[in-house]
C-alpha cells in the first residue's frame, strides 16, 4: 500500500519552518504497513496544488495533504480540493458546532472568516478537529483515499491517531507488521552491530533489524512482516531476548520508550523520588521528565543553577569548592547532586555542570566538557564527559548521559 | 528565478530522519532571490528519481538534488543523473585526489567502492567536497542548472556557501525577494486579519502577507518581490510600520526571533537579570532561555517546584498560602515570583503554576487552568489563563504567556 504526503504552505518553501510533520506521519504509516512513496512540499498556489494532487494520484493509493486550512486569504487548500474533485463547498454542521464551541470556550466573538472554516467540499467526510477550528477531510473517490489535515502539528497528530489511522485500518486490508524495540544507551551502532552480528545473521527473511541512533542512544528495532500475528510476536520476542542478553547493561528498556520515561516508570514502581540540579542543561532534564503525565509522582523538582551564586545558595555548593575547582568540576557536580538530594528530600538526584558552548571554553576545559553526578543516600557517583562543540547537542547528550548514570545507580540497589 | 529541491533517500520517507536540509537551503536561496517552488523527497529508486527530475525541470530553472551519493549499493544518484543526461560516468582526477587525501588523513585503507566515488557524469563540473568523499556536481544543460550534493548536512552546507551560491550569483541575473516579520503574541490570526484588513488590501501586488500561527503567537510575514532592493525595503518597512502600529501592544518584535530571545535581548541590552519559578511548565521556560548561547548574561537560574514542599522550601511560598488557596492560585503564583526574585537576587522573575493535565483537574480548577505571575522590585502582576486539555500544549502556551507578561512588565518601566 503506497501513500504520498503533500504539505502545502510557503513557510516550508522559504525555509521558515522545518517540515517535521512528514517524518512523524511517515513513521506512523510505516507501522501500519503503508509505505510513503514521495513527500512533496508545494506553495499556496491553486494550480501548483492541483498538479501535485494529480501527480500523487498516479503513484499512490492514499494521499495525505497537510496545511492551508487556516481562516486567512492565503489558505486555499479547501477551495482547491473542491475544484480538484469538481464539487461545491457546503457548510458542515458538525464542523460549525466545533468552531462555535471553541470560540465559546475561550469567550471570543466568532467572526465570519471562522464560520467559513466549517465549509468543506461536499464529497468529503469531516474529521473533527478537537484542537482547533479547521476540520480535517476524508475523501474516498476514484479508488483513492485523500486525507486533508491542518498543518499545525498537534492538530494533525491528534487527527491521525484518533481518527485517520483507525479509519485506514478499518477500510483497507493492510499487511501485518509488528515491531519490537530495544533501547540501548552508551554504545555506538557499529559496536552494537559487531556485538550481535551472529544473531542478526540468524534472523529469518521476514524479520528485519534496524539501527536507529540518536544522541547517545541506539534503538534496535526488529520488524516482522507476514501473517499470523501470534507466531510473529513469539519470534520477535525470542530474538529481542537474545539481543538484549548479549548487549547487557547498555539495554535500558525492551520497548520504544523515551529514556526519561524509563526512569520515571522504574522509580514510580518502587515509590522513589527524584530531584535534579542543572547547570549547563538549564532545565532540559526537568522538562524531559515533566512533559510526561504523572511525572509528579516521582519528580519533586530541581534547581536550575545557571549562575554560581545560585549553585551555592539554592543547591548548597560550597563557595570554597567553586573557588578551588571551578563550576565545571567533579567536586561541584557531586556537591550539586548531594545538595539537592538533601534539600529537596529525595531518594535520588542527578546533577549536571558543563560548558555547552559556543563560548566559555578553555584549553583545560574545552566546550563540551561536562561533569555529571548521580546520588543516593550513601553514595554519589560522578563522571566526566567530553562531547562536541554544538550547544544543543551538548545539552541533549548530557541529559541522556545523566539518565543513564541514574539508571545504572538505581539498578545497583 | 524558480528552484526545486529533490531529496533522495528512504530514511526520510520512513520518517527516520527529518529533512532539515531543505529548509536551510530554501532560506539561503530566498536570500538570493531564488524562490523554491517545490521540495520533493523521493526514494532510492532509479525510475522515481528520473521522474522527479523530469517533473522538476518543467517547473524550475535550477534543480538541487541532495543525497544518494554514498559508497553503498543503495546510493544511485550519480548513475541516475548520467542516465538522465544520457552521458557516461568518468573518473575525475580532482575528486579522486580528494578521496585519496581524506583516507590518508584518517590513515584508512582506500577501498574500490571509495575510488568509485570519484566517478561523475562526464557533462558535470565537480564541486569539491572539503568535508567528505562524495563530490558535488554542477550541470548546466538545456537552459537549466542542476546541482547534486551529498545529503550529510554539513557537507551540503559547506558546498552551498563556498561554491554553489557564489556560482549562482555569478551566472544568473537574480531578482530580489526580501522579507520582514512581525512577531505578535496574545491574539489569534483571524482577529489580527480583521484588525489589519484594510492595510492588507492596500498591499501592492508584489508584496504578500502571510499569517504564521504557532502556540499563542502569530508571525506576520511580509514578502516583497521585484527589482530595486532599497525601494522594496522602504515599502516593506512602511507596511510593517502600519501593521505594527495597528496591532499595538501585541507586537513584541519587528523581526523573526524566538519569543524568549526577544526577552533575552531586551534584558541584556539593559543589564537586567531574570529568574523563574516553574511548577506546571516543569523546566520548559528555563530550557527555552538556556538553549540560546549567551543566556547566562541574563538568566541566573530557577526553581522547578513541582512538589508543594519544594514551593515552600526553595521558592519561599508560605505554607498557609498553599493550605488556604492551593498550589494553583493567584496567591501562590505571586509568592513564587516574589520568592525567587528575592532569593535569586534578580531584577525580574516569572512564575507559573497550573494544571497541565491530563490528571489533576477539578470542577473549580479544570485541566488547563494556569496562574502566571511576573515580578520586579515593587510590583507583581498575575493573571489566570484557561488553556485546553493537552499537556504539552498547556506547557508551551504557559511559557509563551509568561514571556509575554514579562515583556509587558519590562516595557512599562
């Protein structure tokens, strides 16, 4: 089953935004056994959109269209779809109610342009937008399915997960594809590949292994294709087990979970509490934890100690330590971790202090030097890392390394 | 002058990587007055690439191709280009020297597949790759320019800046496109559109206005096309000025800057320091600030006070306040802001406390209820917001609202 994605909007073509929607959609579709043949970004131009639709329909069975559904003049996707299908725009009552309710909820006057958002081509089924005023649209015509959704990522994502994917599963005969992911931290993909080469060679032809590296983590994804979900599942589990055993302590989860969620789940099951002291990660670790619902059961809070005085005052680092060893040092990292452990009254803590860059490096401590510590009641561990010279990468890699250090400390107990 | 970008490689189509190259290239090209008409991502498949090239050539004057130049079997861009132009592959001495030198530098044996990387279609000019083994290629044929580059971002970027853009400027008479962006916060796009409808109607045909909404912010982007950069710039400034005046205090910047960077720039210019107390945003505000290099000149740190005891102990909220009014209340927000203002010793502070969801709501305080406060020495302001029921969205919108409240307080002074 082949799909194409057409994203509409000049903001992508002038490079103002990066199209992250397409990759997300492609991933979700792949999991359902739908292959994306082409992704095209086109301008808010009627003829251009019409051509893109016509071309896509020659290659694919399902065509996803995102963007161009806003209330303003430059949004012309709906009118263009109506012209493409040679139908009229009609007011849809459900969509109108949705717009009406949204304006009511926010206590805002509803304008004429907003009412127009409830108009859709008459041959479509409306996909309700729980997060915005623009309805999604599902067309099934000429043996092809067309799905038009807003370009706003969270509106599109909810529509895909809530409505579009279930509807695709119900209306198409899709092959069975099941996946099993092993999350590893701390080793590169070539090292892992060498370590499990013989297991990989043993894989049957309908099970594929992909290495998905990302910022100090490698996800090993096994995908099984075919019929008979139960037996595919058994085979997958067997190989996942063999790989996990071989890779050893670098395996942190046997599922496709964000690393920080592995921490939260593990600690919640054991009733353990966590705090953090962040310098160069500047809140990123806390943000990763608190983006997950229910994180408050584990995470009590943290001190973002960007300035040295705050390291002393809030995290309890000794003035003398900072004077003698500097902010980026083993001693400071340890005192930060121990400081929040006691002041925040948690069972475990992590602390990060380093030079994210691009400024602030020295010969002794170049940009990318990061000290990380993890602490519990009677033990603190600390380790120095030397990452690269990219600020955001240093922040992300520090967070990954800190969570891995914490997981290792947790599992010792 | 129109361009198209074709990215080749299955990793984009299965969603394994997000195509960031195209946005980067589009930005660079726009600055040179080259408009990108379409971006297409296609698979490592000969016929598919040939079709994409043929289609692009019907629409554009310049076709950029990235990816598919690696040494492995699935990389077929060069062979496909040779077939497209109906020419042979020949060994290029400069490219071979480059490959040879790279292997020498890393002390690695050069393999036959690497030597093959120096083969190029005979009708191309080679673009030397200073950062890798795959040469870039420049074709000028049939009145069109084709540029093929590696998909590795920094290899492509270096080639674009060092060779391709100077070569384009030298060989083409390029028109001018200039953009001017107005960043607004706090009003939706339909409201803004209605407010400036008459100004939008006054726009000459060569100036376009786009509304780019994102999480409580709307960017208004004016784009002017034509000749004579100075007069276009004057026209843009004139309309930007009229729009900014009409929109009023919702305008926070007359440039395309992230909102938190507006805060950092404004405060740094005035030597002001900032701290934060975050409950439901859980570190997101701190992370937004500290992702920017140089943020330490303004931002001293923050207290992530997820738990109520931490709100008391670290941010200095009174136990009685929490008992009487609850954690999500005007009083708590105010005390959080005032607490970190004094404890962190900053000129300004912001505080956020709310129910991000999906759990924790009540009839009185449903999910999405957020109290935000901003404080300076003699004044604290606080406001209640009612966002939606999506956790991540509540976090992002809270951050935007907090920065907007801070900017408003800053500008009062």
